[in-house]
C-alpha cells in the first residue's frame, strides 16, 4: 500500500503503527515500515481533516461594534 484511501485502511495502518511502537526493539526493516506508515497516516489526516483557512477568509475585515 502506498497511500491510504479509506478510513478502514487508515485504521489498519494505525493498528500496525501501534504494534510496531509497542515493541521494545525493532529491526531496521520494521523501523523503515514504521516511518513509512507514519508518513502515510499523516498524509491521510491532512487530506481527511483539511484545516487550512481559505485566503479570502483570512483577508476579510474584522468588524467590531463600537458603542
């Protein structure tokens, strides 16, 4: 798997990350897998939960009521 496309795949990746992270010592191959899975999970989270603010929203004037 090169990229996560569904929530189900994301859950599988997170579970595998948890298994690898729980080990006291991991091999070089497992470390590479952990790094790859982490990068894939982060990329999926960025796509799934896009918290970027629209530039037009950022540049809108802020209105304060003056009394």
